[in-house]
């Protein structure tokens, strides 16, 4: 079979999978509803947890949030004790935003809530379906980790 067609079919199927996961398994807005925290705040926290201390401008660019909109988000996260502002030790003109232990705890609690929600949804499946999903995910994750 043609590699180009395979890649097109694969990208289409992965796109459909993402939409289906969002619709049936996990909606990212679940956390915003449960914890009454705006989606933009959660995006910033996830970003910081995965990338470490970052300047506001870099984070704004990578998250596609304008710098003027980023400032009140950071202000609120600082006020809530979820992030800190510190000068970059290599360049005092740059202020780095860093997540706190409280942010880590918040995201852990959110992760547990989401996992429980997913478990409840999966519990309606029979054992054969659960095994198929489990084996397929193992294979898929193994391949994705090669990127």
C-alpha cells in the first residue's frame, strides 16, 4: 500500500480518535467545572509542570495566549499560591514563572478525579472490550514514545 495514503489515513484516524476521546472519554473542561478554575489557568499550570520555570512571553507564545491576557492569569495564580514570580538568575531583566507544590497537589487531585471519571465510563464495557482497549493503548503508547 502507498505510504502517503497510509499516512493520510492514519492522520485522519488519529484526528477522529482525539475528537472521540474528547467527546466520550475525557473533556478537558471537566477540570474547569469540577474545580471552578478557568481553562487558561489549567493550561498554564500544565505547561509549567512539564516545562519548568518559564518567562511569561515564552509561555504566552507557546500557549497561544496574548501577553496582555496572560498577566491577569499569572496574577490570579500567584494570588492563589499556585505559581511564583522570580527573577532569572542569569538575566535579572527576565521574570520566570514557576509552579508551586500547591499547584502540583492541585493537578494530582485533578488527575485522580479524571481517572475516576474515566474508570466509571469504562466500567460499562465488557471484559473483552476492556482487554482490546488496554492492549491497543499499550501498543499505541509504545509507538508514540518513539517520537
